[in-house]
């Protein structure tokens, strides 16, 4: 949950473009560091692609196990 925002901040800051934040732009670094910005972009894109598939598969697996009779949702609920 922290990896994607962290790499997004690195991309914006080290590319010199700044960070868009609720209609405002936090200025980026004046001296660009393209190596860090490019590496952050690559890891950010890869992680986003991975989570795009991993999260629905995880939810589907929990649903499938619930239908098989396992009490998955009951064990995940912190209010029981």
C-alpha cells in the first residue's frame, strides 16, 4: 500500500515535474535526476500492473473458498 505512492512521489520529484496534489503542485527538484525518475517509473508501472491482476485473483480466491464452506470472511473480520 505504500510502494505505489512512494514510487509516484519519486517519479514526480526527481523528474522535475513536481507532485500534483489536490489541485496544487508541489515543486520538484531543480536539478533533474533522470536515472532515479526512470527507475521509479519502471517499478511504479510494474507494481501497478501486478496489483491490477493480483488483487482480483485474491478476492476471487477468497470468494471461491467461501463457497466451498471455509469461513474465510469470518476469520478476516476484526469485529468478531
